[in-house]
């Protein structure tokens, strides 16, 4: 499964701050199936949605 990255947030947010989760929740409220994943290579949280597969 491939995914489209909507936004990326650094993992070093202040304690009690969850900007990636808040952004994903807002996208879900708007009807997008957004989820948060961790990119270990860049130490960032990514908000992603499933990529639309091109029909052949």
C-alpha cells in the first residue's frame, strides 16, 4: 500500500504537544482518512492518507 504525505512534524515537540495528531484529527473531521506514522530515518511524524491508485 502506498501513501501520500500531507504534512510532516518534527518529533521533538514540547511535552504535551501533539501537532501531528491534532492535524490528522482535523483532516479526519474533514472526511480524509488521515493517520500518523513515524519516519525513523528523519525523526519526524508524518500525516498520511492512502494514495489513489491509477486505474490502468
